């Protein structure tokens, strides 16, 4: 079964955002600490989202962002 349009859009958005953050770092526009702060803020927004129909989605998004942080992609470049 092919992925849903929402899955495709979400994956594309993630790839674009990651590329933008890495480019901002590579060009010395944003230091690593600012990029890490952006990612932490994004994860926290989903971790602190009110319980409801989307609580599982918010938890999964926070987990994904925290995984990106744990992977240290910005630090390795």
C-alpha cells in the first residue's frame, strides 16, 4: 500500500527543515546551540500539547525530534 499524502507531505517537510537548519549552521548563520534550541522547543511544544485525539501523534512527533537531537546530526557536520 502506498504512503498517504499526509505521510509524504510530512516527510518532505521534515527533510526540507533539516536541510535548512544544516545550511544555516554550515554558513555560520545560526550556531549549533541555536539549532539545538529550536529542536528542543519544537519537541517541548509537542510534549506539552493537551491530551486529546492527537495525543499519540504529539508523542510520536516529540520522540522523533528528540531522536534527531540524540543523533547529533548538526554536531557531526
